[in-house]
C-alpha cells in the first residue's frame, strides 16, 4: 500500500491534464508568435489556458502572465516592483517571516543590493497581524508580500485587511497564493491585491508552469527581457504544452472546489483528531482556523521528525517535515521557529497534506500504524510522552 499525504510538496497530475500535455506536445507544436496556422493553433491553446487561469482567481485573462512556476512568479513580482519603483525612492520591501524561500531569499538578495527589508513577526498562531504591518509600513515601502496560505502549517493570512493597509501608504500588495489556489476560493478582487502568484503543480497540473496575475495598470518591469512575449512582460517562447495542461487543471480545480474543500476538511480533521487521541504527546502547530482544508502540522514530543518520516515511508506513507537536512545538520523549519517553537519541537514536527485521491481508509490505515511507530521511536531514544529524553 502506498499512501501520499504530501500534496503541499506537489500533486499527482490529473489524467486529463497529462493527456492534454501529450496531445498539445504532438499536435500543437507551432510557435504561438507565428502568424500562420500552426502558430495560431498554439496561440489558441495559450488563450484557452489564460481564460481558465484567470477564472480560477477571478481576474481578467489579459492580466495573466505565464511563468515557469511559483518561484519565478514570486521573483518577478518582488524584483519587478523593486526595480520599477526604485526611481520613485521607494526602497523598502515587507514580507512575513513565514513566507516561502522564494520570497524570503529574494528579499535577502535585494537587501544585499541596498533595499531595506522587513520580515513581519508572527506569533504561535502562525498568522500575521494587521498591527505588525501598520507598524512596519513607511512612506518609502514599495511592496508588501504576504502569502495567502502557509505551505507548512496551512494557516490563512488576512490578506485583504493587509492589502488595504498597504494601499493606504501607497505600497503595492503581492500574495503568494501557491498553497491556496485549488484548496479554497481565491479571488483577486476580494483579496484586494495587485499581484498574485500561482503554480500549476500544486493543483494537479504539470511542474515548471505557473503564472503571475498582474492587476491591469500595475507598473512592473519585465523580469525576463527578450522578445515581445506575454505583452512584453516575460520574454521567451511559451511552454505551450505545460500551459495548456495548467489551463485544464485550473478548470478542474474550479469545478470541484466546493465539494473537495468539504471532503478534505472532514478527512484532515479525522486524521488530526485521531492522532491527538491515539498518540500521547502530540500537538497541532499553529491556529486551526483559518486554515486550508488539507493541511495539519503536528509535533510528536521526543521524536525526531526525520526518523518518523522514514518509519512512515517504510510503512508506505509519504509525509514531510519542515526541516531541511543540509550537510548533515537538521535545520529546523524557519516557519515553526518564527512562530516561537523551541528547536526540539520544531524538529519533531510532521506535515500531513491531503489531496485529491486520499480516502478515509487511508487515514484509518495511518491512524492504525502511527501509535506503535511513535512508541517504538520513543523507546529507542528512551523518551516518554510528557517528559523529555531520559538520557
Ligand atoms: C508557498 C509557496 N510558494 C512558492 C513555491 C514555489 O513554487 P514552484 O515549486 O512552482 O517554484 C512553493 C512550493 O513549494 C510554495 O509552497
């Protein structure tokens, strides 16, 4: 039995999406910039996908720029705004301390080149407050970037409220909605943002394909310079098969959103409550609401998360940790640390992220296995729940 509970890392490609990618790759090979029949067929595939992606986030097709994914879209938004607004003297950038590395490390790179940056703190809830933003905003803030939903703990941020504050000080608002799109309603008008990032492989689309939605009228320097593709905003011949696949995935995501949200909430809560009841020494990290319906992040006291991940994998269950293992050192998740979790708790945390094909039987299988796995791992290190390691 193989169970995939790591949908925030990536999702399986829907069969109809895979078929679309293969068909477009074979049949619509023209260059969408060419005026002849072959080119126009490829352009039609881009146009269809642009409409689907725009509809998924409540925007206009003309506002959608295709990119190579979430990381590029985040870079495009932040670097594009920084470059565009620099001559106006706006050299301050704000994000939260729990953003994805695509945002955090872009801010760090811009800081090395002279921009002033602020990372807003979050408390144990994993939700940033409007007060924190109000305090950080200045008259030279160019852009505020706050993710719609966090990838590690799933908390949903008050983006609309924050956007109103940012606009009040003349700053632009960007949201990285990579982990929200397809899991909850995402509407650019309701959010009040100027720029929104999305990535196809998080909603059953192909990898290496994404988009930046740019509100009409927003001044933004081209991120990739070259030809006149994507209304002069992102040069390079478009990834037509990938984009076509993303369009189909966007249509599917929109069609199933309401029912799937309810189904995933029920499944996730069954898993979460089951773990809390069956495994002593477990705690949910971050606020339970507002949260995307598929994610729970749980710390298992006295258990090394990497060991638990491997033990679960041996039982056929794929989950993830927020820790990055580099050169033999376990770096605790920057998200959990920003929430104030001590290192040992951050290093004992596991993310379960559910999706499309997951079933109640799979949740129950995991609930059946987990208590004995955790008990065994604790026995190995001489740890009991309720007390730290004995030696
Ligand atoms: C919140 C968030 N932003 C950005 C990304 C990067 O997206 P991509 O993998 O498409 O570059 C991810 C991927 O994990 C993410 O979770």
